């Protein structure tokens, strides 16, 4: 389990994280979301022990991670732009990781063959997507206890994304916990159990994704007369209006929401399924995130 409590980090006078709290439970895929500059990459580097917190605690399996070699052996951190030496080949990358992890060479070969990667060529000659595929193959072959990924879907084509998601699910079934920061909310929705929204230098919302999606509802409504946001007897997290057709997003119990809507006598009420992007925009809008 990963436990983060009262976490602070700044660079010079710039605050990046203030009082952040989150918990990643064993055997789950945990998504970190937020706009650019929200602190996702910094948080991942803190979780990996690359950076030292200014204040607060990061416990992995009950132990502090920074300068803890035993805990770091359980981690595999794949940053957005991983480092490699100028002439390093894919085959040499596998040999490098084999020195630190119980690296499964057969798994590495399986994925690199699926991605049609030539392991004899220098990595610097690969495209961005090919580099991502190579390092993802290494991460899956390392089969760590904790896998930390920063923008892991960036540069991957649809087939590569599908193979990657399948690989992550297999890892989790084998006991790995995954923390993945990404702007690809659609991809995260497919695989994530839990999430955290970073905003204003801290964690503003978190929880089980399925539970949170049930708590927020989206409706399309049609009224006989002109209706505005202030006419509703509850707060709308999102409000869109096209003539007499409205789309609203609200939080609350379904029975209470429907009763309140029915009291306004709409001509048509259609509930629209929520997705992770809707949840993100709703949380962001409610907290002034998009203003």
C-alpha cells in the first residue's frame, strides 16, 4: 500500500504540492489526473523516491521511500521522457534492467515483437511512439510490486494502447499496484479502479472511480418555456443550453434529483451515461478549476 499524508514540495519560491493526501491500495490501478502544471509528475517522482518531500510522509508498505533501497527495489518508475545513453540499444536496455529487477526476458521479447521493434538498433533512432513501446515492454517485463507511469499512453497508436492496457491488467492480477498519470481520460476509465484529481497544488478529489461516477448524474431536458440555470432548485455542476434543450450535470441521490427535476415539469427527461471526462470536468468546474 502507498500512503501519502500532508505532503509538501516546492522548487525555490514555487509551490507544487501543499498538504496532498492519498492512498493507493494493493492490487489496484490508480489514475492521477489534472491539467498541465498540477503536480502529477512531481508527485510521481516523490513516490519513486527521486525527490525528497519538504514536509509530510510517503509510506510504501509502511516504510519511507526516500533513500530506502529495499523499497526502491519494489518500484519501477517510467517518466514521460526516460533517460538512455546515446548508443544504447533495446537489447542493452533489457540487460540493464535485468541487473535491478527479476526481469522476464521472454515477456520483454513478446511485447517488443508485438510492437515490431528492432532491439539491435540504438534507441535514439526510434520514433517517440517506438521509444514509449520499448520502455513499456521493459516495465511490463520487470513485473514490479509498484509501477509508476507518467503519461504512459502518449505517442501510442490504438493497437499499442490496447496491448499496454492488457499488460497492465495482467500485472495487477499478479499482484502489482499501478499509479498512472495521464491526460488520456478515456484510456484511464477503461482500467482504473481509483483516481485522484490534483488542483491548486493538492489533491482536491479522490475515490473509487465507479462510486464517484454513480454520484454524479447527467441529464438532457426539454422544457415548454425558457429555463435558465437559476431556475433549478439545486446546483448544476455543468449547464449547457440550446434553445429549450438543456444539458445539466448534478451531484446527489438519483431519487432526490429526479423528484426535483419532475417538480419543474419538463417535457422530456433523458439520463446520459457519465464517463471519466464528465467527472473530471464536473469536479474541475465545481472548484473553479476551469474559470
